[in-house]
C-alpha cells in the first residue's frame, strides 16, 4: 500500500519575476519557471521542486514574451524533501 507523505512545512510566498524581464523576450516564460524552481529550492531547502499545472498555465497565459511580474504561490514540503508549488487560488 502507498503511504501518504506527511507535510513538514507549508508556506505562502510572493515571488517577484522582475529579473526575468532583463532577458530576450523569447526566453522569459521558460526562465520564469526556472526562477520559481530555484527560488523555492533556496527558501525551502528542498532537493526536488514540482510545479503544478495551474501555475505553469498562469505563467504561460500571456505567451512566452510577457510572464506576470509577480506570482503568489503556496509551497508544501513533504518529508521526502520534495516541494510542491501551487498557485494561491488552487
């Protein structure tokens, strides 16, 4: 049987994506995803970061050139050192 992983910590962050706008326009959305992953790794001390589909769709909603300037996310870290990132309304 599969065991449910217990939650170690749950936090909410506002991630500023201002730095992403200093790149070429055609690389902004993929860079925003990578920046979110590195931000979560740095703040939660997780080895692996999983981004939800809703958050990914929100980043890509205005295309590759114009990701949002900031994102409100909820991060859940489990005991196997995996952090899952969700959009606040999700």
